[in-house]
C-alpha cells in the first residue's frame, strides 16, 4: 500500500493506483475529458492536471501513479490557471453552439468549462468544417470534436473495427475515417459505441424525430410503435426517473400521449423470432447433412454488418430469421392490418430501439415483405424518443401506467431477456427443448449463459444430444471467437453474438452517462422481469399461438418463410 496526501487529506491506496483514482477514493473529483478507464488513459486533454510538491511541471492525474509520501494539490491556483487555459484552448477549436447541440446538458466539455468559470474566450476560433453525409445514421461533426481520441480507441480496442483515425497534420489534425474515405464506404458496424463514449456532441445519431412527428400529424396514417426489450431499462434515465418507476407501461402512456395509435411490444415478436429461429436450429440438428455449424443468431444488425464486412465466410451460417423488430413490422402490415381491416399502406411502423444499426436495417430494400412498403418505416434511438418526450412537455413523473395494446403486446419472459447478453440463447434453448422433447424444461435450466463476460461457453444435454453453445457481446469479443472458430480451436452448434458490450442493454442508442457502463444494471432489470413473468417460454405466448393458428400455420411454413425470413444476411 502507498500513503500520500491529496489536498491535505491522507490517503492510503494500493501501489500502481493512478492519482485520479486515489483522489476519487476520498471523494476528490478531478475533471477529465479524454479519460476512459482501460481504454483511453493517454492524458491528452490536460483537464486532469495536478500539482505535485517538489515537481515544477504539472502532471496528468489519469496516467500517473501514486508514490509513498507524495503531496498532491488538485485545485491550487497554479492548477486552476493551467486547467482553465487548457480547456480554453480546446474551446478555441470547438463549436460552442450549445443551444442547438443534442448533448447540451449532458456534455462533459460543457460541464468542465462551466465549472472552471469560463465565460469568454481569448482566442479566435478556427473550426475545421468537414463535410459529412447527413443521411448516414452516424453523424460526425468535427467542429465539436476535441481530439480526445476516445472514439478511435473504443472502436479499435473494444469493437475491433478501427474505423476512426487521426487525419491531417499540425493544427489541421482531426479525427476522421481511417484512410480518408467516406463513412458510408467504411466497414462501420453502426454499433454506436463511439457515440456513447464521446464526451461532447461530435458524434450523434441521425435525427429522425421529425419524420415521426409528421406521421403522427397525418390523419391518413395509422401510426404503430413497438418498444424493444432493452428500452424499458433505460428510457427514464435522462429524466432522473428511478428505474422502478421507468416501466414500459409508463412509456406506453407517454407514447399514447404523443398520439401513437397503437403501442406494442417488440418482446412479442422476440417470442416469434424464437419460434422461427428455434425451429431452424432444431431442423439443422435433425438434418445436419450439408449444414455448416455453428448457426449464428442474426437479430443484431450491428453484428450482421460486422460479419458481412469482416468475417464473410460465416454469413451463410447466420440464421435466416429476421430480427424481432423486422418481424414485428412484417406482422403489423399483414396480420394486424387484416385484423384492423385496413389497407396496410396506411400503417406507419415506428420502432424504438437501444440501437443505431437498426436505422440502417429498416432501410434495407428487401425488408418489405408484408406489402411492398418498408416493414418498419422509422427506427428511433431511445435518445430520440426522450427528446420527443421533452418536446411534448410530458411530465414523466406523473405518468400513470398503461398496458401495451393487444394482441401484439403480449410477451413472455423469454422475449424480455433478448435485451441482455445471453438472453437470445437462453430464450431459444427454452423453446428448442420443448420442440425436441414435447416437454417444458425448468425455465432457468440454461442460466449458465447469463452474465457480462464477453465470451461465454456452455454445453447442454437436450434429449441425449449435447448442444455446445457460445455467447459473445462486443465486436472485439466476437472477433476473438470467430478467429478461434476459423482456426479450429473451438467448435459450437449455436452462437449468439451482440455487437454492443453487454448486449442491447449496453446499446449505442441508449442514454449517455459519460464514464459509466450500465449494461449490467440495465440487464438485471430484464432478468428480474423474466423471473416474475407468468410465462417464460416463447411457445407458451397465447398471442404467438394465435398468429400461427390463424395466420402463419406453423413455424417455417411457406407464409412464415415469406414474411419472417430473409436472405439478406448471406
Ligand atoms: Fe435488441 Fe432485438 S434484443 S436486437 O438487442 O433481437 O436493438 O432491446 O430490439 O430486433 O427483441 C436492440 C434490444 C431488440 C431486435 C429484440
Ligand atoms: Fe466504430 Fe461502432 Fe462507431 Fe462504427 S459505430 S465507428 S463500428 S464504434
């Protein structure tokens, strides 16, 4: 252990602790901008500089470690002056139009500058004004970039992508697409992790809220919205609504208040996905001749994009089942249009997702099987929906609870857990067991695939057949798993991959909390909802049973193949 003094307080911490962590251990907060634990500890922004007795130069607290007897001052006049000058320098190349910035109120640069009392700048601004394709789901505005390098590091180290790099030289140095190409020509998976790890408004999603407001105002349109599993864990965060109050049912009330005609649950179609994907797996296991294993889940469009771009040899092993979001759209504009007795072209289908890649998925031209229109018209991130709630001046603290509309609002616990890493696998196995044996297993029989580890493995016995499965979340972990598969070091029958660390609960479309990783806490909400659900297996969902009985026939039937499967993955 090492004992030192920070701002007059004696602190004892383990050796090799950073000054930043030592200070935080006694509630002394040193501001940071570029720091991301284990990912970006480069001391580039100089916001965390501190003074150490006996040393002339100020040092960065994030990447310098404590020494016995050290005397540190985190907020001395010398520190404050240097920190202020460093941040003013960053602001000299920053578009500080906070009133028109999506991160206003949740921007670390804004907070640090405000805390330092910066009210004017001694510099003339030189902004890079780099052009960007505003139609692409991921928007970069380098006028707001502070070259903290977090996006470069997250994309490369966590997501094994390496889309970003420093480009240009000297004072023109800025972050751009590696190699100088266009983002739309890059292999970006659209996981959105660079957005959720950006400390400013330099990265954001394309805003599609006006398209939804326009649809809501159009009397000809029947506007249907579906709420993805992970959304219910996080939508209330920016309002400070406690997790137990921020239920899906309160979000239903908010959405109804905005004018949505029908509010449904993607968990319903997650159950449908399980029926199709589980049946696909069971068919492969029954007739393995000519089948390549493992079969991969395909519900995460970030993973599908990554697979196609970086590991194309596995694309024909992706399940042909569409994602729950897309299945929902196809069912809404066919089965549900028939139930309502309306022209399916009048239905405008919105999805609320914790995801950026879904914006690209809904625009895939062939995903139009219900009536020729896109099955899903607009995909909104949770951040966009929260902005809509604010724009409508809805008081989230006084919302009553309203149930989802029926019948596309009935779901089981298996549908809920899709939003946490391992959940799709577990849901699929609960129903695969039934499809093979005709009996229900214990709903927790496959719980070995839960947890936040980036790459999990398990083996299960189903009616005398051993099923070897793996689950990976985060593209870096997926990359390791795929490389091991290619090298023949591992072999599996069924693999779940989610692009974002922790699965959709860590999704790139969720509210941003700088420096905090909340996938675990949010995922626990979903596992808790599953635990108390009356029905926990997709095949038990009465609304799903009704769709098959009245409309689709059976899983993998001709109509089911037509509406719920796609060859776009391969
Ligand atoms: Fe997901 Fe999925 S779980 S991909 O993470 O399969 O986005 O929440 O909606 O479609 O159901 C996301 C979440 C989501 C789909 C489902
Ligand atoms: Fe990289 Fe994901 Fe950002 Fe694309 S969205 S640049 S893959 S971190």
